[in-house]
C-alpha cells in the first residue's frame, strides 16, 4: 500500500469578533495559550475560550475606529523548543493581516504561552504593540540563550501577571520586562495581587486595563493615569505596578 503523506497543517484567522468594521483601520490578533511540547492540533472551542472575552471587549471598544479582532488558530498546541511554532503562527497571522487589510497597526494580545508568542513575534513590521497576560516564559538556563527582547524595540508593551500564578512564574515576566525596559522605554508591567493564572478574581479590571492600553497603542487615545505612570516610572516601579481594584479606563 502506498504511503499517504500527512496533510500540511496551516494556521488560520478566526472570524472577526463582533460586527466586522466597514473599513478596518487596526487589528488585534488574539493568541490563546498552548503547551510547552505538543504536536496535537488545538481544540477550536477550548483554545479560544480564554481570549474570547478579551477580544469581544476590545472589538466593542474600537468599533467606531474600525478595529477588527481575530483569534489566531495555531497549527499545533505546542511551542516545541527551537521550532517556536506558536510564535511562527503569530508572524504568519500578522502577514495575513497585511494581505487582507493593508498597512494597519497590529496589536498582538496573548495569554499564557500565547503571551510568549506575542512577545517573540513582536518584531513584525506591522506590529506596534504587544499585550501579554500571564505569559509563560522558560526558566533561565545558563546553557540556553535568554529569551530575545531586541524585537520589541519601538513597540508598546504591557505585561500583566497575577502574583499567585502557580502555572507561569510571575518573577520570570518581571525579569523579562526589566530586560526589555533597558532597550525600550515604552514597556510597563502590572501585578494583580493575590490573583492566579487565569486572572479571574480581577477579571473586570484586567479587561479594562487591556482596553485602555490597546486603544492607546493602536489609536493614540489618551491612556489612564496608572498606565502613564507605569510607563514613566523607572524600574522596578513601573514593572511592579499594582492593578487597583475597581480600575476603569473611564475613571482616569
């Protein structure tokens, strides 16, 4: 019997969340979490559940400006070492945005392993900002090269992490943010005290902060005082900014 070749998997963009803008002037690419090592294809429903609320919030906030929000469906669930599959799929998605919509600003918004993918793919020429929620980052190893940061120069970067996260070490995202800050002033990091990996306890505040940052980065809206202060503060203050209970971009 002749051997049948395995079909080549392709990443794809999900439908726009919310009503599709008449004229798209900016795009948020939502990067779900993943696994450190896996060749399995993600379940579409499970994979996107973690980013749908964020995507809907951002699509609603940017509807009048023409913001489109798409979930990135990965080829497989795993980062897979030097293959960095999720980052490669994020780069493909940014290329696809350029193909579909032309020269519009792109924000990469990722959760968990998707946060790492967004940070790694942030050097794409269409990307002007990266939002990383509870990003998974590898333990520092003297035998392995450190996570790159030069690609984030010229981008606006926000990292948000719960201090009680037991799945992705918040100290690692602080150390990465400190390295990025040396090359790029436009980076800040907020800590959500006593919250875990899913950032469920302060979900409304996290979504409000994400909206504040993304609308400022993509469309130049004035951001809230806490975000301005975090961007202006020297390390470590601007990288350990507490997210206050009741935070809302409408209360500046």
